[in-house]
């Protein structure tokens, strides 16, 4: 995993190619946290963005299992964007990284691995509040 001063931090999972494509993940070899929640997103409206929040503690890795999506990451000082379109390449979302997902293709399926269980109190959904908290961290 390449984590040097970048917001977009790729996680590449091994894949086995024979009569199909099999991709697998193991902790701690591939996933830098204990997985406490797994969820997926499908049938997202292509013109509506998703995400638009950050987490105070939760860390995640987003994989695009099918289709493609643009992911925009923001730490309050800089923004980076990447298109996810390979099932074995994910993006690590550290805590306090604002993320926006957009430009979903019709067949897009996202798989998300999370370090914590769902907790509404862990979310910051107001961008201005996020920027205030992020400025205190840096």
C-alpha cells in the first residue's frame, strides 16, 4: 500500500485468473484494520452524488466490483480524484477524509469494508463543520 502524502491511497488485492476472476482479501495482509462492517451500494442514480460526508473514527476501503465511479477525496486542504473501475483495486479512506462519489455507471456495484459498526454519531455531514475540524488537525 502506498500511503505517502496522498489522499488517494490504493489497496490492491490479489486475484486468481483461471475460468473466472477470484479476488480475495485477508487481514492484516491486505486490509490495514479489523473489518467490523461490510456493505455494498448498487443501483445508484448516475447523476446524483453519494457520500458527501466524513467519519471521525471509522476507516474504510471502497472497491468498485462492477461498473465505474468517480471518487473525490478532500482533507480540508487539498482534493484528489480517481475513477474506480477494477474490482481488485480499492481506495483506502482514512478518518477525517471527506468523500464524494459521482458519475456512477448503470451497472456499478461498490463494496465497502469498514473498521467500525454503523454509528450515526461518527458522521460529519456538514462540509463547513468538517473544514473547521480538519483545520484543527493539520
